[in-house]
């Protein structure tokens, strides 16, 4: 693990003190003998080498703050509204309506999730301009709130990374943000698309790469999913699932590597681990955008999704384990691995106890089944996945921004303390499993200031297995 | 004391070595080398000559005489030749109803042959398998399915699980250099990495079927193309096999200006038809972005003598209130300009004071391949290489423009004499041709005939009755 202190400060202390000592010595002390010169030189050069070594370490990256979209009450879609809407759309037959109802009953979603305004029309409006309007609504709300919290302005931003999987107009959403906030001409804008629900961590990784190269910079990361142009108006069941589960959401976060930002920031980014299982056909096809037999475009989720998610998680924890687990857990994992390889493959794999490495877990709220599967795979307690379940209940599956809603839940519940470690896990089409590890550098106190302001006291709620409604 | 002296000597030597190692290591790995690149040449049945364009235009039933006139004028004076390529569904007559599978198969037809050929080429000089690729960046601006096109490529070629993959979309015609910038940034914090860059554009879902003029221009200019490039920061690999070395890269974003931001964008017209809108403010936005970029780039690449001369000349000319131009040829031997259109190439040529020889690669690429969006600069580079103009030590300036509005430029240095014909192999001998004038210039002169409107109406009535006609020109 990297040292807790800022190694820039250390280098900044070493070099001037060497210079000061050298100057003092030169003027005050008698001219040294060759042996003394050698001793002095070796001390100085070793100190310089140590300083150079410290300076070449990766720059620490801090999260100054983040903001999540607070959806409007007018966009709320309780179950009754959703079902009535589905019945009134003539492109759904009775079987599709019943299927959607069954999915909704078992989904783990609550009555306060939101859909964007075009989806409330009959039939839902699907247009480029509608998508742009939705993008402006969700992205600008989140960014405005972030700028208000941090006191930043557009011209202070050095890099913008936007990820939105299913909507990528030209000019991109990153360009739209540059335009709205009048950012500088040398801003580095990147727009990631098509990368699924784990793209938020990919955007985080990209921003981190940029901050390793450019010192005293910051990066604005925006994660969202635009729903209205992608509404599925057909009857194929695997393609109806996204209509039922995906909801409106967006997040904006500000990363910085400026030494002065350490005092202001909440978290430090420790690791980002990415795993891509695209070379396996079953993984690649399990979340697939396709046309049904009537030419309607939608996202199809295959029945293999849970198994694929479990496989990709296993690959990811194999990569992340050595970086975060205490030595005892790593040893046990290694011994079990050797036993499986050398003795017999029926030897049960040892699942490390990640609760010894992390205090909080933010698991992508992809659906109830995903959270159940991860709870089982990682041997977590119900309290560990509470943030994910409650986010799914309150906001639905907001795709890549769900991790930030979950983090906001932990903070709103006043559970985040200085020194706590957080594990964010995202899954997405491709199939990818990406993780980010954060450490809290400042206990988050004060009144809640996030999307859970008005409702955190009602949580946690007991989410029944099946919600029945007529 | 002796012991202390000995100990100090050892510490001193060790510290010196550590310092030197750190410095040399950083210096060696900070460079970005272009190992090789290939450009896409689709098969001959995908060619879009002018008469085929005329047919496609005439299939659009909502065009009137004025629109025909406008379109034909644009097609004839666009600078595009008879061998540019289009997507299959448009040539087969299905441009009005593109499906998702059309778009995906179009991208498969571009990306997979590119990856196949780049691996084939590099395996002739050194061994490189898909599992050696550490970074994959795919940029296709106007089509972004889920799973991403990058994931499609990973699925087909079996790249490693820990690959760093980025799928950029919506970034316009300058996305290629944005991808190079991304790769270069990753290289600076990792050692010995190999990156694969795939750059292309999707045309079939973006064909405009309406009658708004600003949106019809895209149909006349954008053509199929793509490129794959292998980059590395491994000093051994790059030093031995590299073609070009990246020296500078400057990005400029003019998004803060509303006119610049909306001058090139995807839109729906009043009837809800999708298309790419190019507004009248485009040349002004391009010029502004260009000068902003040049202001940052020029001091980095020009020799001191030229900078001094320019400063003196500006001070002098201020008194006479005229603009002085900087002589880019003092710092750059070759110019790789984005083939956005004839006007773009001529505009840059005027601003930089470039002669015909310097603009020839861009003009010829526009003629042979059309505007292939982000990958166009690689075709221009390939032309220069095919003409055996790239000699060791020479510098190449790549300049691209894109929606947003962005202007990105970079400077490459040639590492060895290059002579690979690449995608120009079968036609380089015919370039430059005697004339770039469209061969149908005379044939379509009828559009100015006073009876043209009657002819057009007769043609439309004939089509409605089901009479088979090849094209409008049959009526003459």
C-alpha cells in the first residue's frame, strides 16, 4: 500500500534542507578533506536519489466531491403508472404486459423510481432531440450541483470524461458539457459509449490515467444512461427487461491530483481493476443490443447473465485480491488454489473474506438477482449489501451512476468514517467486471447533502421477494 | 574512518546509479512510436461513382428541382472521384430503411479486415499476437451499439482479460488524434505497452433521406473508410521497427462558442428524418479553431529563427495593418490534412501559405477515397509513403477538424525511409491525374436547361407508373 503521507511534501522537505545544509556548510565549515567530501557527497546524492524515487511514484488521485441527480417528483413512475402505461401502449400484447408485471413484482424496485419525460408520453417519444433534451436535463442538474458544492467553474476544469452507453450523438455529450459550462480551449474531452453499466469505472480509470500524466489538474467524470431513445416497443421477453429495470439517473464527480486538494477531498482512489471477458462468446452475447423479428431495437438480457457475472467477478477478485486482502486471506486463497491445481479440481475454491479488506461495498444495482448473487459469492452479510438494495429500491437501475447513489446512501446514513475502505463493483455488457477501491480521507459529517436528503430516514426498508399488486 | 569512507563511496555510487536509472528509464519510455498502420480498401462492388450517386439521389422522392440542382452541383464540384466507396445497403437500394444488423455488418466489414491485415503485416517483421495487445481504442463517431464495437473486436480476436479498452463515440472527424492522445497519456504512466487503434465511421444508419440542404451535404462527402494503427512505447520495438515517432500533440476545443458547437451536428429535420447538419458557420468556426490550435502548436514546432522573424514581421505589419503569415514549412516538411472537403483543404492551404505540392496528398485522398472522417489523415499519410516522399528525419504535421468544434494536430518524425504503397498500391501510378474535374460535368449541364422542371416531373411520373429508368440522364 502506498504511504499515507504525501511524498511530494517529503521531497519538498528533503531538497531544500539539503541545499540549506550545503550552503551553511560551505560557508561556515573549513574545507573538507577528500574523505569528508566523499561522505558529504554520498549523503547528498542518496538524498537526491530518494527524492527522485519518491517523485516518480504515481501521483495520488483524490475525489473532491460528487453529486447525483435528484429526479423530479413529476417524473416518478409508481407501479400502477407503469402498468397502466404498458396496457395503453398498443405495441404490447397481453402476454407482454403480464410479463412486465411479473418482472416488476420481483424486481426489488420501489414506488419512487423515475423515468425521463419522453417516456411518459403515449406512445413514448423516441427521438434524437428528445434524447438530447433528456441528456441536458440529467447531466446539467448533476454538474450544477457538483459545481455549487465545490465552488468550481467550467473554466477550472482540465478534463471531462462522459460515459453514456446507449446514446452517443455527434457532437458528443462531452462536447455538450464543454459548451454549456464554457470550458477552456485546452480542455481534454472524452466520450465513452457502448461500454455498459460498468463504464463509470472505465471513465474513472481514464481520468486517473490523465491525472498521472498532468500534475495539478482535475477531471470531471459524468456517468449516466439516456433512456428515451432506447425504449423497446416490442414483444420479445428478454428485451422487455430493460424497460422494467432501467431508471433515470446521473452522477458527476470531480477528481484531482493537486496537493492542495487533499484537505478538501473526501476519498482517495487506491486501485482500479478492469476485467474483460469479451473473448468468451457466452459472456459477449449475454447483454446484446439487437432487433427483434419486427425490426424493433432493444437490449436483450440472456438467462446466462448471473453465471457470466459470477465468472467475471471471479476473474476480477483474482486480480484485486493481492492488492487489498490481508496476508492471511491471501495465503489461504493461494493454498486453496494450489490444492485445486495440484491435487484435485473438486477441491472447493476458497472465497476470501473481503469483509476483512473493506468496510463498505457498493455493488452495481443491476437487479435483485445480481445483488443476491454477489452477496452469495462474496459471503457478505445483509448489512453489506444494504446500500445496493436500497438504491435499487429508491432509484432503480440507473446504470453506471448507481455506484455513486450507493456511496451517497452510506454517507447519508453517517456510516463513513475516515480510514474506511470502499469497494465499488460494476458489471456491464461486453462482458466486463470493473472494480474501484477508495479510502475515505475525511469523516463525512454535517447535514446530508445528496439525493437521499428527503428519504434516508425511511430507509432501510424491508423489500419483499414479491410485491403483489393487481 | 576507512570503513566510513568505503561505505560512503558505495552509497554514493548506488545513489548515482539509481538517479541515472530513473532518468534514463523515464526518457526511454516516454516516446510514442507508430509501428505500422493499414487503411481500408473495400471491395470494388462498393464503389460509388457519380452516376450511381445520381441514381441514389433520384430515388429520394421528396426532392424537387432546386434540390436536384444543389445536389448535382455539390457532387460534381466536391473533388471526389469515381472510385470512392459506400456501404452495401445504400448501393443495394436500402438507404431509406437501415436496420441495426446493416449497421453492425457494415462495421464488421470495416474493422475485422483491418485487424486481420495489421496483424498479417507486422508478423512479417516481428511476431505479434492478439494477446500482446495491452490497449485497444476504437473510435467510430456515429454508431455505438451495446456491447461496444471494441468488445466485438475483443470477442473476435481473443484479446487478454486485463486489456485496457476504450470505445470513443460522438467525437467527430478529429477522433483519431483524440485516440492517439489517449494512448500517449497511458504510455506515459506504463512501460512497454502496445496499443491498437481502430478508427472508422458508420454511414449506413446516417444516410439522410430528406430535402434539407444543409443535411444533404453529408451524403455527398462522407465515404467508407477506416484504419488500424499499432503504437508502442517500448523503446526496443519502436526503435527497431517503428515508422514514425510522435513528438507533439495539441488539442483545441471551441465548445464554449455556441455557433462553433452547433455548426456540425446530428439532427432531425422537421419531418423527423435523421441526418448530419453542416451549417454556414462551419468555415468560420474551423478557422477560429485552427488559429487557436496553431497559436499553441507553432511555438513548439517551429525553429527559433522563424518565430523571431514572425514576431518582427507582425510588429512591422501592425503599422501597415495587414496580417503576416507564419511559414510552417520551416518546421514541417509534409502536411497531412483532414480531407473534410475541397473548401477545407484550400482554406488551410491559404492560411498556412502552402503550395500545390504540399496540398497534393490531401487533394488526391479526397479524390480517391472521399471524406472518410477520422481515418482520412491516415490515407493521406499512406499516399505520401506510396509516393516515396517520406525520408528519415522529416517531419509530418497531421491536422484534423471535427464537430464540437475541435481542431487537433500532431507532429510525427519519420524514423526511416518509408516506401510501402499500402492501400494506394493499385492506383498510385495514376496519381496525380491530369484533371480532377468530374467527368460528368458536361452530362449534368442540363440541370440549367429552362425545360429542366418539365423533365424532372416527367421522370417522377414515370417512376410512379413503374417505368424502369436508369437515371435522370436517360431523359436527355
